[in-house]
C-alpha cells in the first residue's frame, strides 16, 4: 500500500542477479509502472485478474483461523470456569497454527496449494469434533484429561488452513511473474484489509453464536465454513494475464548491497506484527477475566467484536484516504498513538466503559496492522517477499497465542486489572521496534545527520 517514495529513499531491489521485478515507483526503467491512484483503481486491477468472487471467497475463508482461538477460549471458560485452562487451550491453537504456516507454504510449493487446503479441510473437521468431545468430558467431576484436551487443541490448530498466507503467496508469485509492482502493492493492501475484516467478522460471529446457541457453536461453524469457503478457495485460481512477460533486468552491485541491508531491516515489521498479536491475544484473555466478574463470559465475542469492527472501519478509511503508511515516520507516529490509546483500556470501570475504550483502541490497531504490512512490503527485497508475508502472518498468530496464555495466567492469579496491562506493554514494545527501525532506516538510506551511507547512490 505504499505510495511514491522520496527520491532519497531506495527503491525495491531486485534481489538476484537477474530479476523480472520492475523498479519501484519513481525509479526509471522500461518496466516501471505507475501505481493505481485510488482504491477503486486498485480494486479494479484485482478484480480484472481474480474476479470479485475470488476476493470474497478469500476473505470468508480466513474466518476459521480468526474464530478458532477465541471460540476455544470462550467454550473452555464457559464449561469449566477456569480461565487459565481456557487461555492455555486457545494459546495452543493459535501457536500451532503459527508453527505450521511456513511448513504448509513449503509443502504447497512442492505439491500445490489445492492438495494442502483440501487435506486441511478434512483433517480439521475431525480434530474440531475431537476438541469438542474432550471439552465436554471436562464438565463431569473428575472426567476428561487436560493433556488430551491440549493435544486436541494442538492438532486442531495444526490442521487449520492458512488461507491468508497462501493467498499472499499467490499474489506475490503472480506480481513477480508479470513484473507488476502496482499489482503487488494493490494485492497486499487488499490482503491487509481482508485480515482485519476476518478479525472483526470472526469475533462478531463468535459472539452471536455463543449467545444465541451454545458455547461450542463457534467451533461447529468453523467446520462448516471450512467445508464451504476453504474448499472453494482451494478450487479457485487467479486468472493468468495474457500480457507478455517482461525481460529480466540485470541487478547491479548496488542492488545486491541494498538487498543485504534490507534483509537486516525486514524482520522488524515481522516482529512488530508479533507484538500486535500479543496485544490482541492478551486483550482476549483479559476480556474473559473482566467478563467473569460480571457473569457475562458468553458476551466476550461481541465485546471483542467492538475492537474488530472499529479496526475494520479504520483500515478501510486509511485505504480510501490513500494515506502514506509505508515509511518509518508513519510507523513511529501510529505506534506512539497506540501506546496512548491503550492506557484507558487498562482501567475499565464497567463493561460499557471498556467497550468505549475498545472503540478507540480498535481504530489505532487497525491502522497499525495496515502500516506494519506496508512497511514489510516496502523494505523487503523482491525475492524474499513470500517469506516475509508468510512470516508476518505467523508472527501475528504466535503473538496472539502467547498473549492468550500470558493474559490468562495473570487474569487467573492477579485479576483482570493486572492482565489488562499486557496490551499496553505490547503497544510499548511495538513503539520501541518502530523507533529502532526508524533509526536504522535513516542511518542507511537517508541523507542528514546520520550520513545515509547508501543515500548518495539513489
């Protein structure tokens, strides 16, 4: 989603001896293309290649991963009244998803995405029913087994289809094949918004299903959504363009040196996404702890949906406004804002005041997710994009899992007031990362007091 960079900032490098990736906007070259000027232009570009049906399917197919950890947390706490067990169970689900994301990426490259996704659909349905059965056993006095429950959580997470990561791989591969930087920027901007949509919609569906049906309703819906949408995503393909393939351009020594620097920096937004996941996961556990005091655990999904929906509106707004989000200044500004808006969420007096705090927190979290994805896209060399896009998704899930566990432990032992400090600490860590990234970017790529050792070359 990055806009035209300043002339003293480096373009996206080729990353190999020969590359079909064009120069970044603002750089001269026969393959250079101008990025779409509006969100409508970007959407038109994507629908021309994929179709609206594919875009819609790719959004709804992300719901299972968004719903599973929260649904598991609410189900376990509702049935056992043990927040620490619920937090560990949900955390195991999220972390196991994060662990298998890069594995599925490698396997899909060898065997194809369709086979991987269809196997995930079938195996995940079986593991979900296993998880529900183990949770049911725990309701009886002395019944059930905690190791068996956690094992079922591990398998359920490990068999979840990482649609978001595989969709990014599809777009990155197609944009690299066509050497179309505008397609890459547009597709990854869409992917960022689609992830936020899945978070918001998943929380809302979880909340409604839990309130109107049963505590395990969310997991049953996940199995059904998997069967319909993930299967459809597996069977749908991008429409390969008939445009002629551009001739690869030779990478200069400057390109190779620039790539070496970029590979040092590209992990900062990946870790940053992990801290955002830590914030979201700890907030889920903290909300369960808070709701226990008001005997309203079943409403946690709707309460968390407040954060998700405000995140969605902010993500859409920042795309429509075409705000600059890919530079270090945007990351630093919104990281500071996130730290500030996280403060009111640490001291709620009631459920309504917490909901109000979540509105403001959600707005900034949504923007921060867009900014982090944009920074990752901007700084990463072309030949490492698939790795980084997969890693950011995995980092978000890993952070969510750790936050679920950590928040549950503190909520159970110290109370919800202490647990609610975790989102603020996560925001502070996100701020620290943005500051260090900004210092290093200016050191290497900008003229000024730091010297910018590569700036004079661009």
